C-alpha cells in the first residue's frame, strides 16, 4: 500500500508555520492513470502553513514534476511540465464559506478535516492542472496509411461546379 502524507491537525500545522515536503511516485496516484501514458516517474511537493495578515490559517502547496501525456493532435507522447502553486485558506468542517471567499482569486477556501490526506490533496491539484487536451506546440495530425492526404469529398463537387461554369 502506498505511503500517504497525513496532517492530524491542519489548523495547528498552519498556526505553527510548519512545512512538509515529499516525493510521490506517480504510480501512487491512481486517478492520474487515465491521463498519463507512463506512471514510472514522480512528483515533488511542499506544503507550508502560515497565518494570513487577517490571522486566518492558510497553507501554500507547491507541486513540480514532469508528466508523460498523449498529444491530442498527433497522438504521440509528450512531456508536460507540471508546476502548481496554490494557496488554501482553511475552513472548519461544517463552517459555511462566505461568498466573497469563493470569489477570491488569491486563495482557495477548503474544508480542513482532521487527519487531512495531503497525498489526496496533491492528486486533486494535479488532476485540476493537467490540460483536458494536451498538445505539442508544433506537430502534425496523423495521416492515413501510406501518408497520403485524403481528398475531401467536397473537392470533387467543387471541380464539377467549376466545370459547369466553364461551358
């Protein structure tokens, strides 16, 4: 069973300004299995607790690594550099999150449960960061067998139309 990073008390973690860093094998993140071509690598993360200027507990999560995904244009493998940097404001379980906090772009409000699974949080953020349709900056779409470009069925209609106008 993969080792999970757990925070017994996320509020205490933030109030004391603690930090946690680890390397997680991609094979230990099962929800990425459908997105990745290869799960042999790993990602690194660091989680740092802090108290905001408003004395609210926050945690900054930074994740880095490289993911091998499939280009949706050429269908070939591609390396996608992962770079996540997100700030969370901790909210107690059951406490409503104010509308202005939901619209805040500087941080994301999350419900911080006791024994918070940091590995699951890292996996959540990676799933959100991976593009829906990753593509190389420059590549060509796959061609039919033999590499020939298939002529559009409308091209023959265009030729007929031009021939009718010539008579």
